[in-house]
C-alpha cells in the first residue's frame, strides 16, 4: 500500500469531532504515512494508544492467505499500551493533541 499523504492536525481534529461520540470498541486511527495510533474512549476517558500488531495474529493471517502486506499489518493492529495521551473529554484531548508532536509516530 502506498503511504498516505500526511494529515494536518486540523483535518484530524475535524475527523475526530465527526466521529464523536465514540461507541464502545470504536476507534479513530491516525499517524504519519501509515496509521500508528488510535483514539479510543475507555471508562469515559479519551485516550490515545499506539497501534500494536499481535505476532500470532499476523502469523495466522499469513498461514491462511499465503501473503502479508503492510496494509494487513495496519488492518490487524489494535490499540495497545502505553496510553500516550488521556483526557476526560473530547475537547480536553484536542487541547493535548494541539500541544503534542504532529504527526504522532
């Protein structure tokens, strides 16, 4: 998969606002040229977590299909540890994002 153009922070914030409120298990992915982080809502807290690929899940995909490409890694990755940013509201998280390095990777 070709790398995505870098998404400006203001565009991501608009996309994040359009996605709110996030339901349980929902996430909004973002990053550099490939998604590397996700915003999730857990226990009423807005959190940014890195995307992590479970090796066993990747190996199973490869075994089943006979190929494994970067887009498969991105699709199979899930939000993991550590929590990078955390706030009690969407607007609080947006404030933290504005003060963080962008894009995050």
